[in-house]
C-alpha cells in the first residue's frame, strides 16, 4: 500500500488516463511522466497493466473501476504518441463553457477513431504543452489555453473550399461505418456480411494489414504513404477531412518501415488509411460514383501502386482466410509479374506529381 496523494482531482467522465495524470501532477508541478516515475508506474500512457491500475487507485483513493474506465481500449488499438494529443476543439470549448477542467477523452486515443462521436467533427492534433502548460512556465501561462482553443475552433469551423467528387457526406459515412465496424469487432461482434464472411478477429487482422499498407511508404525514396495520396475523386470531396501532415516518410526498408494506426497520431492521415480499408473491403460505397464490387475498386485503385507495397500486401494475405481472399479480392500477383509494367494513371494523386489510375469511377 502506498501513501495516498494529499491532493488529487477526481477523474472526469470519459477522461483519458494521461489527461487525468496530467491534472493530478499539476499541483506538484509534475508532468504525467514525472508523476508516473514518482509513483513507480511503468508508463503514463494507456498501456498500463493491472498492477499499475491498483497502484494508481490506491494513490488517488479512487475505486479501481474508475481508473480502468480511463483506458481507451486494447493497447494494440490505442495511439502511442505522447507528445501530441488528439482533440475535438468543440468538446474542449464546451469544457471551458461549463467551467470544467479542460480534459482529453479516452475515446480520442482509440487509433481507429477519427471523428468525435458527439460532434461528428474530425479530430485534430495539438502539442500537449499547449493545452497543459506547466505552472512555472511564464512563456505559456494557463490563461492562454482558452485563447488557443478558441482560435483552433474558429479555424476548424471555417468554410471548406469548394467541394467536388463524392461529397463530404459520402466520405464521412464511409469512415464512420468502418469506425463502427471496428468498434463492434473489438467487442467480439462478427462484422456484417457486407464485409465478407469473416470473424471479428479475422476482420481486425485484415483492417490492420490494409491500414498499415496505406500508412507506410513503400517507395525507394522519401515520399508520402498511400493514405496521403488519395484518388482525387475522394480527396477533392472533403479536403478538410483528410489534410494529412506534409512530412515525407523515409524510403522503404523492410518491416521496420511499416507504420500502423496506433503509430500514426494525425487523424487526417488515419482518415485516409481508413478510407483505403473501406474502399478495398466494403461491398458498396455510400455514393453512386464508386463501383459496388470491391474487386472493381481494387482493380482501379491498386493497379500501378508501388510493387513493393503490393508484394507486402500479397504476402500478408497468406494469413487471411483463403475463401475470403478468393471470393473478394483480385489477384495482386498480376501486377507483380516481372516485365509487366503498370498501366499509366490518368488522374493526378494529391500532393505528388505521380499519376494514378482513376478512370470510369
Ligand atoms: Zn466533440
């Protein structure tokens, strides 16, 4: 049994563990990391184990169930980034309005979540120090936090540029459908047959592989991953939803170059990865401009993609159910045959000068 902390704020409903630890540490001028070290915890993030949960509950004098409720879900589907936090500006503005402490929600740490369930706004990223400045730092006094939140709220609700393509609703509908399917599968619910005849575990495995393919750079030079290079019919529909960071990823160097959803904090990039998984897997798309059969979409969108990436994806398929692959997937090896050059693309990928196949859609 550890000595309880003399002052300790209660966790708020839906709050993320890290956010609470940051608030707990504030009266002692400790960051979440410093506090975790002082309490001999393994990690201030979401991947705390049962021992840490009991320790925390003892130190904070709160029931163990209240600490467990701060976790975001399975560690393999929880964001790992510690220096940036994922936020919904409207939720934070409401915290200020209600005169509640500004706090992060555990649901925003779920790697497959890119929209706020309450406001349907796409989540955003912010440096931790901008929302949780240390007391001693005069350069960033706490009074600036409301100003910071309101400025970003205004920017995020500014009018979007003229939209063409599928339309924002179609894209948001597709992303929310896949978010909900993943949420259900993580609770053990078998996905609907629209996704193919798959168990919850198989579905999650395939989503993990497809999003990892979309988030990784398989080129031999620095470049953006497919999640940042959406077909223009998609990226033009809702430019403010995707808006990925412009940083280029290092050249492909084997399995170490693979990036997954939990390793990708920016919701704009994860949104692109989820769209890829949806477009390659789902029967139909909530817009008439995209073909109903996923194999047609695979044929159009994957043809001409970097062979290293297609070879990686082809190898991952060995672990997918053979019946599902035979029934719902084109044969990727058709583009891996030596001497068979990919067909030229007729559309331009956003953010690059490369062309992409995007015809008849
Ligand atoms: Zn919100």
